C-alpha cells in the first residue's frame, strides 16, 4: 500500500480567495459524517453560511495539500468552533496537525462541541486528550451534543527533536 506523504500538508492562515474551497471541505465532510442528521445544507448554503460566520471567528487556518484546501480549523478565542478534514484526506494526520495548531494558538483551556452520534469525531478528540464535560442539545440543529474540554496542562507534548 502506498501512503500519502504527510509532510506535503501545509498549514496557513485563511485567505478570502480560498473561502469557497474551505466551505466545500466543510460541506463534503459534514455530508459524509452527519448521515444521522435529518437535514442537510446545499453546497451554496454552506458557502453562504461560511462567509457569514467568518466574522465570528478569531482565527481560521487551512490545511493544504498539492495546492488544494483539505482541512479547516475555525477558532473563536479558545473554542474550536469548526474542525473538518476532507473525506478523502482523513486518517492521514491532517486533523492532528490542525489540533496541534489549536494547541499552539490557544493559551487557556480549549473547548469544542461535537454531536453525540459522531463517534469518529469523539474518538479523535479523546485520542488528543479532550474530556467530555457536558452533554446537551445543540441550539442550531436540535441534535444531542457533547462539550469537550482540554486544560493546558493536559495537552500532549510534542515529541522532542
């Protein structure tokens, strides 16, 4: 089996020219991951939502491979509001690189929400040290969700050179 080169992924701050590409990553990822949802956004609807939501985020980072956007990280201060990796580029370490970027950028405890039924995301966040601290229902979707939290002292330390 040939493994894709993880080193080929580059993280960079969001630029408006990549807004549609970033929104398309979110659209494809949510379409694949949220099969349990009773509603879906169209591609154009996701693009419109993303463009409007940009003003709410304090930082947006993109993961690029071979000149195309394959991952998106949206922070609202120390809260990971969105983290998505394109369906065909998952399980290659891209999400882990985006989490490491969040660790670098966030000084305080990091929080995030995900849907309770999204077992793949829950396993991913728990692998990176996040702990479930509250269970509820998302305001926007009306879907059961879980709040995760990770204290600075609990963050995995990068491997020493």
